[in-house]
């Protein structure tokens, strides 16, 4: 391990040790996986990782997260979420994530108290402050700590440290909940999430790794807008038969229309206009 990463790891470890005992909000993503591994290896730190088992979490991501915890000896509790009982969540407003995170972190706080753990931690990093993240407000309200953010650790540093520690998550693409595939203002249902999950699983089976299936509602039925990485776009160009395969499968899943977004995958594309407004507002304040 290079010296910079050694120093960074020691800095994070010392910071975690100061907490005494923690519950790590764990998803299996790049950030929370590294946080859970370091917490598990921090001497005299009592820790428990808890995963929010939600319909918005794909079954494949759930399985991978559980396997990772087993592989690295991370004590794990699986908590079934209840955000789908909240009409403020399923109506899918711009601050949908607030209601989801409020539900999750409220339960995580209760679990931490029951287990005698002092703090609930999440994996937010220093880069996250530049995005519109209403879920962060819920975390702050409930006293959730963000050690990477507190220490100014960036996403790049998290990936580099994960790589040096040999974690398989080091190069894992950014992940987001299935509900984020549905535009604001359109209700979230279990049925829609299942369609999205099945569609993305099929595309993954074709070797397409970087992707999102955006679920739109049009007058003639549901439309799947496929965003894929730039290299995956080339796969479609090289093999036109993919169009027929994908279209046939999407129709089987329940979509009436299928389109391939020629701009490719970009994070938060469903909400680009709202994000532009948020960033403009932030820069002028």
C-alpha cells in the first residue's frame, strides 16, 4: 500500500475508534463496503452492519452485499423497510429520498439503541455535498454520522483505498435504488420496480454492465428508456441483432415501447432539469 493510502487508512481507523461503537448503514456499494470493512478491522470498536432490505433494492445487489459481508467477516443484520407504507414516498416527490432515508435511519437508530451502539454511520463522502441529496437532511436530523464526509475523503480516494485493500467493490459502478429510475411525480409501485429489475438483469446477462432502465409512462403504455455506457453503445452498433433481442424481452416484461438513449448513461438523467435548478440556486446563495 502506498504511503498516502496508509496515512488515509490510519486516519479513518483512528476516527472510527473515537466513536466507540457503531452501526454501519450498509448497502454493498463502494462507500459503505469500505466503511464496513475498516470498522470491522478497527481494534476495540464494536460494530454491526445493517442492510435496508427494500423493494427498491434489487435482489442481485442484496445477494452480493450479503456475500461480501460473509467474505469479510462483517456482522450483518437485515432489516425489512417500511417506506412503502408512506404515501409521501410512493407519490415520488422531488424529496422522495428524504422520506425513504427518514424511515430507514429511524429504524437503524432504534436498532443501534437496542444493540448498545453509540452512533449510526453512513457512507457519504466529500463529493456528495455537490449533489442534490434530500436523504442527507434526514440523516442529519437523526444524528447519523458520516466519517468519510467529516474527514474530507473523496470518492476517488475511497476507490483507491478499496483497490489497495483488494476489495471487489473498488471498481463497482455507481449504484442507485430502483425507485430512482422513475421520474419525479409518477407513483412508485412494486410492479414497476419488478419490471425495472427484470429489464436490467436481462441487459446485464448480455454483458452490458453500465446501464439504467428509465421507466416512463406515456399514453400508450410504459416505455423503457435504456441508458448504457459508451462502450455498451458500441456493442449495439456492432451487433444490430441486439435491438431485436432487447425489444422482445422488454415487451415480455411488460413494456409497450423501448428506446435506446443515444446520450448514454449519466447519473440522475431523469432529474437533470431539477438538478440544474438546484445547482444554480446553490451557486447564487
